[in-house]
């Protein structure tokens, strides 16, 4: 049976004989059963009001996340808002206790590349959002951790966050595919030197064997290719001494393999592949949603680094995304220099920590500002050999 609501908060009291569900109500649900039971309403809300970048708040994406990432000691905390009985707001959160504080954070970390909530637009939206904050406060939450909040998202337009200083600020670049893609590769949006460099890289690849460009739909072949992509990504990161704990975690490969094999195809995962002599040497894992593609994992065989395979793969991913009907390719945060080379704009992305109690306010004022710089300083001082060892999944 579905889990019972942990708390319900409704505007006013229904008069005798009144229709159940009249007015706006907020309830906080917990448990996997409650999450699964919400799927039909969740999917309808996403279809009506979901923004492209909110693909990471799709029920299907978060169901796979629960299968692989929901930690022991953390509990689902779903803030559900209904207007006249219809779902109009949903905050997908998880709850944990740390250092004596009750915290909630958005579901999906570390694989969700943007964090947000689902809420229908309209004149009452800000009122609904305020009722959501109040429900969390009443439920004993001290801190709300919000990572990778886009300025153009639902939370990005929330009045409460407008008054909250971000903890981290960065940008997510994006490419306009109509400007960037030509029938034979990069368009005239790129300098002549870049276009000739692309043709030179293709010639070098052809010297290694016959080169082919393909796109793969979800299924068992896609599962194997997703696993191969993560393995190549790990190898390349370790070779360059880059510490990437999320990619090194075995759950990362299992998560993408499960998405790639999902027969319902509800997550929007798409694979663009470059093969040489029938061997996959470059694989892009992107998500399509409402006319926009989001490049999550771009991986090339380190033994093909001299041929510049990574740059060839990016252009193949662009062309594949446009062929699938997408207008924009989102390169995600942070705005690394290689992403800037392909960007036609960028969206601000910020992290926030929002206190809801005096204990949470104390943590924000005194503990957290000192803890984060200390951890960053420690990471920067690690010897290169340690970084390579930590970056390697073995």
C-alpha cells in the first residue's frame, strides 16, 4: 500500500459537504512506495509544466537514481502541492541528519546535472512555493541544500533564493545547433582553421581504419556501449591525473547502463558513437528533452588522443542531436575552455544553502563558510600520484 503522508497542510477547513481537494494543499510524503505511486501524476505534471533542463527531475530518471544512489540513512522527502486536488507542485528531495541538523537536498546527485523542482506557471506559483518552504520548516528541516540551480529554472525564479547569497556560481554554456552544424561537419560559425583542423583529424582517423558515425537507440547494445563510455572516461581521467569521484564510483557505470537499456525509453538517453574498424572509440551520452539535448558524458579512447578524436566526437554529437530534432545542445556546467569554443551563450548556475531554523542559520553563518575552503585547499595539495590513484576505479 502507498505510504501515508507524513504531514498535510491545507488552506482553510472544508465545510460540511464540500468537495474534497478544494483549495491548495501541501503534504510531505516519504518512502519508495509513495514515490512510485506518484508516477502517473508526476509524468502529467512534467508533460504540462516541465522545462527541458528538468529532465533530471523526470520520474523515470529519479527511479533509476533510487535504484543505484539512494544512500542508507537517507529518506525520500517529497513535497507535494495540489490545487483543487490536481498536482501542481513537486519538490523531489531526500532527507538526512548531519552534525545534529536535519537537512534536505534535491534527489539526483551526483548524476543529475541541474537541480530544480516542478511547478506549474501562473499567478499563484510564488504562493505555492512559499507554502512549500513553510511545509519543510514545519517538518523540522534546518537546512535545504540546492545544487546546480539554473537562473532560468523554477527555483531560479523563486523569491526566497533571490534574497539568498549563492555558495557557488558558475555557468552552463550551450550551442545553437542551427549555427554550429553543417552537412559535412562544423559550420562557418567556426574559424577556417578549426574547419580545416576537423578535416585533418578525420584523415588521421582514417589512417587507423575505416571510420563510421552512428546513433544508437536504447537497448542491450546501448547498455554495453554506455559501460564502454564510462570505462574510457575513467581511463582518460586517470591518465591525466584528474580526480573525478563521481565517475570513479562503480554506481556511475551501472546507472548509465541501466538507463541505456531501459525498454520504456522514458529518460531520453541517446548515444552517438564513432567507430574505427568496427570498434567503438568515441561515445557521447546525451539526454534529449523538449527540443534540447544535454551532453552528459563525452568519452574517447585515450589511444586515439593524437588523432584529436574528442573534437571529432563533439561535432558528431551536435549533428546527431540536430538530426533528432533538437535546436540547442547544452554543454552543462562548468564552462570549461573547450566548451566555450562551441558556445553561443551560457546560463548562470548556482548552489544555495537555505536555512529554515536558527540552527541552520548558525551553520550557514559560522560553520559552512570555513569548511568548504578548507576541503578545497586540502584537495589542491594532494600529490599528483594520489590524485591518479583516487581517479582510478581500480
